[in-house]
C-alpha cells in the first residue's frame, strides 16, 4: 500500500510517496521460506508412513531391501534402507527428529541443505555397506544421526551466532542420542548411528565455507581502502553535512526526478542552463 502527501514549497509542488510494502514483503518472503522448508520434510514423512502401511497391510518382507554389507544385492539398501522400518514404533520414534531436523536445515542452511542431506543419505549408506555387520540394516536412524551431527558441528566450524545457537539447541534436545552409537542392544544398528554421526561431521566440515547471506561478515566502513568501489556506511554522508530539513527536501527532489527525469525544476533553472 502506498499514498502521497502534497506539500507546498516556494515555486513548486512536490509529491512524497511513502511505501509501506517492505514489512509486508519481508513477512511474505519469510512465510514462503517457512512453507518451502516444511513441505519437503512433510512429504518425506508421509511417504515413510505410506510405505510402512503397505508393508503391514500386504505383509510384505521389505526388510530384505535393506543394506546387507559387502554383498551385491545389499547395495540396493543404500537407497531404500532409510525408507523401511521394522515396526510402527520404529517409525514413530524416527519421525519427529527426522522432520524437525530436516526443516531446521532447509530453513536456516538453505544454500547447502540439499547437498548436505544428499551426502549424508548416500555416504551413510555406503559406509554401512562397507563396515556394517552382516545383517540387514533398515531405518532412517543413520540419516537422523547424520543430521544431528551436521547441525551441531556446523556451529563449531562456522562459529557465528546463528550456527552456534542451532548447535546448542540440537545438543540440548538430542544429546541423549549419543548413547545410540554404543554397541550392545540387540536389534539396533548401532553402526548406522555411529557412521551417520561421523558422516554428518565430515559433511559439516566440507560445507563450512558455503555461508548463508546472513552469516557473511560485514566489513566495517572504516576498514575500507580508499580505492574500494561502492563503499557502504553505517550512516548517510549527508547526516554530517546537512540539516534534517535539508536532507528531507533533497530526498523529495530525488524522488521527483526519478519519477519524471525530464521535468525541469520549477524554481526557474534546469540542468542544461548556466548562470
């Protein structure tokens, strides 16, 4: 929404436009970003639940599509094992962290989100196929451990306020998952947990230099060299050379010239005349 105020000045009438769309635009962009970050994880969770329902209703032995280390037929599990779960309880325990962590990465680390999640998904599966025990490994737990490690170690590697805060939040809520990397509990693929965590750390290290726009440090104006082009300042230079009224009138003149550059000044002179 915008409106105009007409003010009378000696020899001319100037229209001032107040644009009130910026806050609305920012809010709309934020809502769209949140929607995009929620959509893909929601679809992924729905797919997992549909697969589990099909497996139960049709009594299908989908576990054989998991990773069976160091066998040719076990290679297919690199792609399919995170999609298959042994029970409703198994799926239910994996759904919340998978959804929350995926949304967090897509929202706060959009520039590297797909690269990070793809690398964690594939490399975890490959490493389990190479190093895991000779049993079928199924479930998204390895991927979840990779996502947890990625968010936490990204905070350590990047060391900015946002990434550190996200790392602390993940450590607080999912710190107890650290016990899952220990062997001993029957029916649990602790290798997937351990390997997923290691892969998450490596991916965080590999992508540490691909910063988001809000993570890039801003160079202070006083550190700019004299030859730097387009220097940015905290305050406009006119703040120190003009009064508030002079700055306001200059801004109105600039807006009028932008709207109608061919229009000459009403005070009796124009840019192609000389005194």
